C-alpha cells in the first residue's frame, strides 16, 4: 500500500508556545490527521501520547478547535466536526485529478519502471482520452501522446472505465458500439466482451495483451470520485514481454494505486472491495510472441 502519512511525534518544550507559532500550527494539523484516522474519536490522554505533547497544550488546541466547529466533543471523546468536513470537501473540489494523481504516477514508475498515465472517459464519443503521463526511463518503453483517443472496448483503460459506468449505459454501449479490431489479438465479439467487462467489474482491474498495439500490454484500474462515479482510470503500459513476465505484480500495483488516488480524492473506501488479482485469465495472455526490436514503442 501507498505509505501512509504518519503523524510525527514532537518533543514538548518546557516553555509554552505562542498560539500562532509554527509549532502550534503543526500540532493543529497533526491533531486533525489523528482524528481523521480515528472516526470513533480519541480522548485527551491518547492524543497527548500520540502527539508527544503536554496535556495543557493539547487541551488548549482541542478547546479552540471545538469552539470553531472543527471538532466536536462527546463526554471525554473528541471527533472531527462539521467545519473539518466542509474544509475537506472544499479542498477536494479545488484540487483537480491531475494534481492528486501525479505523485501516484511517479510512484508507479518508481516501483515498476513502466509508463503510467491517466485516461478519461468521453461518453459522447464512446472513447477514452489519454491525459497526464509519466513515462518510463527505460530504453524500450511505452510512449503515447497526451490527447490520444481509443475506443472504450479495446484497451485496458477503456474497459476499466466501461466496467464501472451505469449498467444501462454500459449495456447500450456494448450493443451498439462499432467493434473494429486494431490487431489480430483484439477481442470484438460482443458476448465475449460482455463477459470480460463483468469479470473486470468483479476484479477491479483490466488487462490487455497486444490488442491495441501488438507489442504492448496494459494494466488499468478505475478511479472513483467521492460519489462513487468513475470518470478516469489509472493505466500502466509496458512492452509486451515485460508485461507478461510481471503481470501479477502489475495488476496488484495498478489496483493499489488507483484505490489510493480514489481515497485521496475523497472516496470513503478507494473503490469496491476487491482482492489483489492472483492470476491472468485474459485469453490473449497466452500464445503471443513479442517482437521488441525498436528503441521505443511509440503509439501516435
């Protein structure tokens, strides 16, 4: 899992700090983070221990934040108050997906060495649009231009998006979309695609091997908005040979990071409860002979 932000313990000073000092601000943020991680609330004593701060300092912060509505008190237990939730909602609304997702894309590249990007759905066109991209530094790598479009049915990111749309819209798309193959491995049978999309919805991750470009494998998972809707997906794309060799790990990684992005956007759970995929079941995972003869794999 993405490394959690752990509240640092600050050594208490013998002399009290002014209310507007940097230390006081740090403790306010630390206090809010601790309570955000404890929905049932915490009493004064465990808060003092967690913050490594004197009782008088913590109690002063608790009283001030409670008076302003950022906390609420029930007996001896403090919880986040309505002003904290209003502030959190405002921060999420003001923070676009790319800003939230960028550090996770860098994390994906650092952990697996492959290209990571965000794909957004264009429902009117029945397509996805590639947006924010962090490209692998490897000599042989997947490269694509921001703004490139793909049909939803054929790519890993498109299927991850399609699987989590409204059921009526999804079924209508699968009935009426023009299913044109892009490689010999592209799946265009409507019945087979319907089963595949249902499997992706159950697993939370989509995989393609050589369906859009013969030498490319894709691993994608949906990104959930706070209301549960899905308008974007995280994609890790790799040369086919490396994708087949590390398929299980890449499925787990893309699912993990997409859930972390969803959680950072404000979705309460980060997505549906899905286990890390244990194996590849995609029919194109077998019998493909990769040919990696170019310095880069480019897809314009």
